[in-house]
C-alpha cells in the first residue's frame, strides 16, 4: 500500500469523524442528521473496496475513542466498513473522469438502503430494545433528507473537481 493511499484513507476517516461527532444534529429528538457517510463513499470510490472498508473501520473505531456517542457496538463497525466497501465494489469498473449521475445515484442508494436503512436500524433495535418497524419510519425520513445532499456533493466532486485515479498520481518528492 502506497503512502498517498494511506494519507487519503486517513484524511477521509478524519473528515468522517468530524462530520459524525461534531457537525451532526438532531431534529425532534429522534432524527439524527449527519453527513459522515460521504467521505466513506468517496474513499471506496477512489481507493477501491478494501481501501474504503479499511477507512470505514478506522473512522468508526477512532471516532469512538475521540468522542463516544454511546457504547461500542461491533455492528456499527461492520456498517462503516460496508459504507466504504460497497461503493468501491460498484465503482471498480468505472473511470473516475466520466462518472454519470445515474451511476452515483444507484451506488449511493443501494449502499444507503442496505447499510443505513436496514442494517443500522437493526443494530439500533438490538441496542435499545425498540421494534425495528417502529424506528424505521424516522430513519427513512432522515435518509430522505441526507441522500440528495450527499448525491449532489459526491457527483460534483467526482465530475467538477480535478480528482485523478490514484494509479495515475506520480508523486516524486524533490530532494
């Protein structure tokens, strides 16, 4: 693994931690709005499935150490790993200089439905003893608010900000 890949993983994990732990807010005491998944999606798209999964695990574990929002639950670590893995897996055949809106929407919706809607709702129902179907509507409202913003953000970054595939980056330090 090259140093610049590790640096990008660390940067994406740090951004995710900051967005999750310090810039999240609650609506009505039940709906949590946070944009911490976007850096993990980007890590998966830029670094591939393994790099995205590793970024997600680091973001969750370091985030818990820095600012715990409840007890540690390994299910959320698995969820964070999948937030990086699934976009990396779905994007591995796509050239990053030609990313369509359709591809971004499908990738993020598939990832969000699997992980945020179903898996995380299941983990919350286990942790707090609430019925899965009772907390699902509030989680769907939160995801409906968050997803358009994340889709716009990621699509814009991938298409209008000069992001090169990492294999093309030839960094040579000057001596």
